[in-house]
């Protein structure tokens, strides 16, 4: 009876998550069409209209990922070899948490190849040719200050020595969103200063919200190269 009940709960969660992904895919197609219309009207992707439309898209993309996809994974356990595709079922390692949530957002990406890369090379894939920043020998307090004073509000990928995740900047608040290996906690959103695992000799990070190349690949369902 308990096994049947557990199976039913997992099935409901799976259907709910599938519905969320379908809704986001519908949204992606609508946003893609809106962007094409804005560029056709103005005749350029550099016009004010196209830029305004892309700015609206970047915020909708971030909200979908941060509010709709990622929270579904809270409550899933971490394990070093975890690669679950179903929230709250099995376990998920840090690299697979990043690659799976991006794929489930509608990114045309090989989640296995991305998850198995070293942190810097994972940043390189997500950056899609844009800038990767590197900071060395910084405390988490210094890292927080850097984001507050130098970065726009939005979502970023971050790679540590042996760990990866997302950074979310919201005003003066800097959050670390990651599959937390501390106590096998799994996917977690925590303030950077409170994180027990935010310590590294080097940090590699790149834009997600403000990465126009990545956003356009998402809009057009273009393959993101993981080779």
C-alpha cells in the first residue's frame, strides 16, 4: 500500500512538472515570435524596439527558471552520482542540477555532457562565446560585494573548485542556488553569506539573464554546443 501511495505521489509530481515544461515551451515559442516581429518591424536586432523586446524576454526567461523550474527540485537529495530527471525522486548532483534545469527550461542542450564538464568548461558552454569572469582567493563576503557593486540583477552560472550552481542577484541580496552536498541536502536556495560550501580558491562565472547569445539560442531552439 505504501509503495502504491509513493508511486501515485511521484506520478502526480511528474505530470505537474511536465505541465510546467509544456507551458514554458509554449511561452518560448510566443516570445520567439514576438522578437521576430520586433526585429522585422525595425529592420534590425539593434533597434530600440528589438532591445526592449529582448529585455522583456530576459526577465520572463529568468522568472520561468527561478520561479517555475528550480523550486520543483527543492526536496530532492544530493548524491555524487545523482542524475535524476524527476524532481523529488532519486538524487541529483550539482552539475546535473544545472544542466537538467537549463534543459527543462527548453535549452537545446545535452545535459549529460554539460554536467560532466569541469566547472570552467561548464561556464564556457553556457557563456556561448561571451565573457567568463574569474576571481581568485576571495572570501564569500568579498564575492558578495563584487556582485553587489559590479553585476546587474539576474541569474548567473558559477563554478567553484569542485562545485557548480547559479548565483541570483536581487538588489542587495545575493543567493547561491545549487544542489548542496552538505548533509546531502540537494537543491537549495540560500544567501551566499550563509552557505557552508561557498568556498573556493577560484570562481568562474558568466551571465545567463544578460547573455543575449544564450537567450537567442533558447528562443530559436538552437543546439548549444557541449563538445
